[in-house]
DNA sequence: ATGTGC
């Protein structure tokens, strides 16, 4: 569509040349289908991010990129540390939104007839929907521990095991977190939402392993074709949202005092080594820890529920937990940097996770829309080109309101049921906003990154049951 | 994404 502005670098990789106030070129990963569907706003957002001070190498967009607050969702941008910037817009309101993948040890065939009651049971046991409930209600002192220690604290409380932490990004805890940098209002919202799914694109899905591409991995991990899998997509709920709201307002006030030109106010940033920068970073990490704790509580609840309901046949084990809305301190070529990933997943082939008796490059889960399941990817060397990042999903094609107008809840549920996917939802928007037609194709996203050599697919799953807020 | 608003 916008081929004139994009220069083909190599198959499925395009560049927006550096012009005007841009400090670096932009780069976007896309196959032909994705390229046709690129939103013009995403291109300008890539350019806006490229104009931020100190940005290293490229302003990047993954194939699932779509329009977001300041930065595109599906955007990756790195800045030097300590002499560089950090920007809430490059992280997203839902701090440490992420996806968790679990195996169950049971075959789909065994429980085929129970998928509907199983999905309903998930729906009854997991608090979901806007502003709704919690699995565990901590007191204020406990919440502080959760903000500083994340899933590690939750596992110590008995909700999970050591292996859960080993297979979780950052072992379920970002150390540089400070509960003191989180407002009372944010904490208040968090107290009642620990262990809850939320709304929007958040979901829990029951999937079946449909195709295996890397038998070496699956053999060691004990995964088999036809195995029932579970996927949880959720984040830091109202707490993370409030942290972002608070800090955007603080940083906006600060930046107004300075003589700084912003192409877009939503790109508001602070220098990472200032008092504000350090406090924002620790508040953001506190939000990230809350999200780890949140996903851990839900998976533990599901684990006990599954073993009870299926009379101990099930063994629910974590495969991976991938953050996709976070900025992390990392190093590249011996230099310290802060990588912003907003709707993008960290993917470093050198980072290992143990499955069975062997260690493998930590895998990355890429879910599609409600109708399409997921791919489990293994990062490859080429990820050095993306600051070690991969896409986080299929990526929206239509805005929420647009999707709501176009798709009706009952039509979509019927369509999905015909494809063998049972959906249990809290609100009608939960289905119409998230209709498969509102998303890009998962296979296009996966094809883009595999052809470029950023990753290869380990396995593919197809959905059979889904709960939504 | 979100008790959806400066």
C-alpha cells in the first residue's frame, strides 16, 4: 500500500529512510499480506520514535504492529543507559502484559466432550471482566512484597512451584522495583485485582497441539501431538494502568518546563539517570512484578481446578511466560542499553531454559486471534537485528470501535463454534472487539519472522475453548 | 489496556 515510502532491504524487511528530525531510519518486518494492511499511522509513529534523542540503530516495528499511544504496538526501540531516555509510551499502559503457556499432560481426545464444562469452569473460577475481582486479597504490607518480588513471593506462599519460576521471563521478578514509587491510588486498585484476567484482548484459552516442527524440543519437554494446552494472556490490571497514568502526568509536567520539541506529546520521556527516571523505572518494574504475580495466581488456580475436575489425570506445567509490554536494561556489544518493547517479546537465542535433561533457547509464544491458536517459536541468531525481539501476537487490523460495529457477538460465537471453538464471555464487546476478522493472520506474522530468520516454529496449537472478559 | 473523561 505504502510501498513508495518503503525501501525493500531484504525479503520481508522494509526501511523508512532517515529524513527530517529522524535520528535513525525506521524498519518494519512484513510479508506481502502484512504490508498491504499496514496502517499509515504506524509509519508516522515509527518516524516519531526514530526522532527521539539517542535512539540506537533503528526504530523497529514487528509484523503485528498497529497504532498505539505514542509508540506503535509492536514497536521496539533502544536507548543508551545511563545516558539515555526512557518513555512510558514505549511500554504501554498495561505494564508487563504477557502470555503464559502451559501443558496439561492430557490428550484432547480424553476430554473432548468435556471442553464446554471445562471452559465454563474456568469462567466460574477466574475473576474476569472490567474491574472484576481477585483470587487472592493481600493486605498492604503483602502488596508491597508482591510489588518488589512478583511471582517469587506468590510461589513462596504456596501458589505454584520452583519450575514455574524457572520457566518465567526474569524468573517472575524484576529486582529493580520500588513499591514506594507506586501511588496509593494505584495500590488501592491493585489490592482487589490480584489474580484476575481483565477485559479487552485478555483471555484464557484451551488449545490442542496440532503440529510439531521440532521433535527434539517436544520430546525433552514431554509434549505430544494432541496434548491439551492452556494459554493465559493478562497483565497488571488497574494497578499498572494507574502507574502509567500517574507517571505520564508527572513526566508531562517536567518536560513542559524544559525546552524540548516533541513530534507527539505522547512520546513524553525522561532521562533514565535522573531522579524521576529512576523512580519511574522502579515503579514500572513494580507494575511488572504485579503482573507476574497475577499470571502466577491464575495458573495455580487453573492447575488445582484441572486436577480436581479431571481426577488427577492432569499435570499442568509451565512452558513459558513471556512479557510483551516492558522496558529492560540489557547490553549489546558491551554497551548498556534500555530496550523498550511494546507489544513485542524478548527473544535471545543465547538465553536458555531447561526442559527435561537439556537446555534450549528460551521459547517465545505468539498467540493469534480467538480463531487461530498459537505458535511456539524458538529465537534465532538474526534476533540481534531486532535488539533480541519477536512479535507478540497477530496484531489488530481494525480498531476496537470499528470491530464492534462490524462484528456481532452471536454471529462470531456461532462461527467459532462451527470451527470447534467454544467461547464463554463476560461482555459482548469481549467477543465483537476481538473477532478473528479484527486481527491480522497469525500465519502471516509467523511466516514473516521465520522467513527472515528471526525464529523458527517449534509447534502450532489450535483453540478449542476460550474465556474472555 | 483501563472504575475508558483536562
